[in-house]
């Protein structure tokens, strides 16, 4: 039997990760979740293989957001 993942659980995990990152000096939390969602709060179908794992288009979004947030030193 396949367990269904719930968006509330994912959002709670992200909230905890953001909180942990806030307490660390050299850690930056980047919220990818909001960039990948559809209007119903689910992973956009065009960014996924089967509703869980990202496809190439999903990784392009992630790469773009990461590049925008990388600080060059």
C-alpha cells in the first residue's frame, strides 16, 4: 500500500527547516515549495514525473531560483 503524502506535512517540514536555518549563521533557507505549486497547492503537473519527483522542467525552476540566490564571493 502506498502512503499518500499530505501538503500540510510538507509545509510543516519546510517551516521547521526555515526555523533551523534562521538559527544558523552560514545557512540560508530558500523556499522552493512556492515556486513549484499549482493553484490547488499541489506540485505542478508540468514539473513532475508522477506527482512526487521533479522532471527536467522542475529542475530548471529550482536551478533558476538557486542561481538568483547564490552570493558570489
